[in-house]
C-alpha cells in the first residue's frame, strides 16, 4: 500500500527528464515553497502527517534533479516562523521528521557532493535537532556541488529585522556610519549572504503569494505557480518550470534593445 501512496520504493531510481535547456538559460538559484502536503493527504483520505512524509519523498526527487542539472542553489521553505501556530502534535511531528530526514539522507547527499545549510532562527529549534543540523552542515561544508539551502523557523521579515539590528548595532558602536549602508552591505548581513539572488520562485498547491519567503532575495525573481500539491510535484513538473523560466526575457527594470 505504501508504495502505491508514495509512488516508488525507497530503492527505485528516479528517472530525470532529459535536459533540453541551454545551460546559460538555467537559473542559478531556484527557491521552492513546498505547499499542499496537508491538502494532498486530505484528498487521499489520510492524516496530514502522511502528506508530510510523502512531501519528503518529493523533496528527495527534486534535489536529485537539481543535482543532475548541476544547479547552483536550491532553497526550500521547510518551516516558517508562522508555522508554530499549527497544532502542537503536527509541529512535534515535523520536528521529528526533519531529524529523520537528516539521519536518512545526509550520507547520500554528502556522497553526491551536496553542500547543505540551514537559514532562519535555527538556534530556537530543539537541542537534538540543532545537533543534527550542525552535524550535517559540518559534514558537507567543503562540498562543491548543489548548494542545498533549507529555510527552517524562517521568516523573511524576521531575517530583514535581524539584519537591520546587526547593522544598527555597528552604527551605535561607531563601527559604521549610516551613509555606508548599501544594498550590497545589507545583502551581506542576511542569512543568505553567500548565495546569489533568487532567479526563480516555484510555489505548489495553487496559492499565489510569497508567504514571507526570501523577500529581499526574490526582488527580481521570476515566479511560477502550479495547482499541483507538493507530494505530486514530480521532476517533470520541475523541468516544466525551468523551461518556462528559460523562455522568459529578464530585463531587471530596463528594456531590451531590438
């Protein structure tokens, strides 16, 4: 039954759609709002927790696709600062699921040269989860493949406030003048300071909003929305989003000369 629910066995190799996009047309940084686990579960007659587990399988496949495509950065919205408002049992389940995911996946990610990092208020997670997160980051810190960025206990407004507080503290200490604060300096104060700006934001499950995700980084991002719930978001869907991105003309506020 579980194979029927999740679509494939744990050992089954995911088949990636052949790359038919010029490498220069691929985005450097793709950010994904993984929405619809609960809606998928409800539609299947299952508990929401089953939807979250199915969503983990989808994440595995999409990360594998990003690896095969040699994308530079994949950032996923795993848990927002607002998600603490969810039922206590669901939040506890999600925290355990994060730990299970790292236990199961970190060795394979390391072997595939993935570099993982976590952004947000990570230090407010449970001690055990913090330990698992830091272990994974340390294990993969020297890898040079896909930079896999996981936003957990993350909110874009909170990130911006923390960056402002840090810069204000430097001004107060006389280390910095207000006139020296530039967009580049502000960017260097964010959780994503080592990453390029977001080129493409993908959101599943039909909602068309950012939901407090990478507000600064996505200033000039392209957006791609789908009605598909996250557990049903296959590599073919990911490729469809990338093809659509590759067909767009990005002007960054300017115009293209004919």
